[in-house]
C-alpha cells in the first residue's frame, strides 16, 4: 500500500509580516503537492495535525484546505486527518460523517468512552487499520476514560490500551504529540509552539504499530526506528529550519505484515526558498552580486559592523533587484566600546557617528539614537574637529566626547 504522510501545514501562517497565503507560498505548495499525488497515486494520504495556524482560521486558509482535500479525494485517495494543537477539533470535524462518504476521514475530539476513529483500507495483502488520535491533553483523556491521568505519556498509553487493536493485522496510527526517544528532546524545526519539555510521550507507547505518522515537530526524522516518523512542516517556517537537508512529504510503502517498509522523502521546491546568510558586509554584497537566482526570503547576519538604516536599505535594494525579500537583518558584531576602551584601529576603521550609535545602544538597552540625537552628535563632532589640542591620546578624547554627548542627551 502506498501512503503519503504530511503534517503541520499551518495554513494561514505569516512569516516576518508576510502572509503566506497572500504571497502565494502556501497555495503554490498545495498545487505542487496535488501534482505529486497525481503522479504517485497513493491509496491513502495522512495529515497528522496542525492544518491551520490558529483555531479560528481566516477564510483564505479554509478555502485552501478545501482545495487540497477536494483535489485529493478527486484523485481517489482516502484522506485521513487529525487535529493538532493549533486546530479547533470541533470546527475541523464539521460534517465529518458526510465527508467520510467521499473518502475524507477527520478525527473528532476524544470523548467518552475514549474510542478512536478507525478506518480500514484493503490492498493485495489484506486489511490495514488506521487509528486517528487527535492532539491529546491528559485532562481530556482522563475525562473520556473516567480515570486519573497525570501526564501526556500516561494519557496516550491509556487511550491506546482502550482500543481494540488487533496486532496480528497491519496497523497505522496518526498522532500529533511531542514524542521523544528515551526522554531525549527531539530535533526541532524552530517554529513549533508548546514544545520543549512539554507533553513528552515516549516512542515506546507506539510499539506494535506498523507505522506511526507523527505531527507537531517541524523537522522530519525517524525516532529510533523507521516505523515512527515525523513528516515535518512542508515549508520552512523559521530561518533555522534552513539547516534541515530537505522538506517534503513522505512516501511510505507498506508491504505484508512483518516486512520492512520503504520510506522516501519527496521534496517540493518552495515558491520562495528561505536562505540564511552570515558574514562581512562587503563580502555579502560581492557574493550576492555574482550569485545567480533569486526570489528568496532572506535572513542576513553581519559580523563586521552594526546595522544602520542606510546599510539596511542598501541590502534590501540589492536583494529586491533579484525579486528577493530581506526579512531579517541583524548583527553579531562586538562593539569596540568595551570596558577596555577604544583602540586607535577602531577609530581609524569606523566613523565617530557609528561609534556613538553603538555607545548609545549600550547605554539605552539596545535602542537606536533618533535623528535629533544624531544631529546633536554631528554638531558636537564638527566642533571637536576644530579643536587643535593634542594634550591627550585621540582615543581618550573621543571617549570623553561620547560620554559628554550622552550626558547632554540624557539631560
């Protein structure tokens, strides 16, 4: 049986103020995914939670999910979907009994007596039972089962123990939880919420299942064995996710009971790939001028100078000429105004105005000087240049000048 596993679509998400619906990024991914399914012809598509970015999704997000689900059912695939922690299970499950007739199976919220939705599909090797476990809170599980449950691991185990699973048959489960291996924190994608020691469920809770299709973590990887996998998010939703080798749906080929399964990553190129750049300003400009391609979302970290409005505008223009957008600009440059004082090298290499801006940021908790304060600095700087006294070293004079300028501004 061919199965495609995806998760964490987060339809309606914004990235650095860019709405990924309006920008075309998420609609592009959906269309490319439908083309992929049309070519691979899976018998089932598993969507392991967080289809929306928030519980009350925008109209555009609802319309895009409708396009995805309609397209999949038109291809003849059975679609199995569970709500994640970002979804409203009740909203998502509206009309689920009617939709099931079209091959779209949506897990409802867990209620008493705690029985999960089960969907059975057939292939040449016999039946496969699919179990749909919605995002689970311990209190919800305790109420459904009529017992006391203290943590997520106990809750998941108790719910699974209450199901009539026949492990002599092939069984696949969908879950949206923070699943760990031996208590070790998972590799995260960077854009998750409610993760980081919260709600841990050990992977051993899913022992016996022939495949566990996980959602919640935005990086894609297996937990200890190939049968327990996170699909990861379809797009990078954080710049540190660019460190991941690739993102894309997982094609899972399930053979007869006990046979090793085959898993293949199917990368989908995003409309606007995310790219993180780190280096010296001049080197970045030179490299970008020579670099082919464009239409990216970029994060730039400077290592040799602070960020100024003029510098930021120069970089934005450079990337915009290639159809790219500078989303994030920062500096990890260590200011020369340290406790050790200014060096003559720093004075020669950097202007007085730039040194003052760094000094100001140190004294004001990171705030930038405004135009009026910079005007005062320029006036004082001009007066200082007229002075012909050389009684003190240049660095000492500048430090005194900067301190005096700050005193005037603070007063």
